[in-house]
């Protein structure tokens, strides 16, 4: 790929921005999802827009994993509690 076409298509976010996105996704997934969706709408660079789309999907997936985990924990606690009373 030539240097001219690379600069036209965009370069994406640098490593520090990606690291910040990963840390935000791990610790604040709902805020990260909202931020990624808001930033994606106003981003003209297709490479950055793709990165933001991936960031939003990963944030939503992480939220889903957490919800499933807490549902399983709730079911386990509820079944143990009903076993003690029954």
C-alpha cells in the first residue's frame, strides 16, 4: 500500500487511545458503549469508525457476559436458599 493511499484511508487510533478504550471497556462497559456509539456517529474516518464499532460491540458483549454471570450466581444462591428451607 502506498503512503498516499494510507493517509487517505486514515490511520486509526494510536496505541494509547486503544489502551484507554480497553481499560474503559473493562471497568466502565456501559459508559464505553455509549461513548463509542456517540463518537462513531460523528467520525468521518472509516478506519476510526470501524474501531469505534468494534469497541461498541466488545462493550456490549462484556455487558452481556456480566449479566449472564450475575444471573447464574443469583440462580445458584436462590436454589441453595430454597434447598435449606425445603
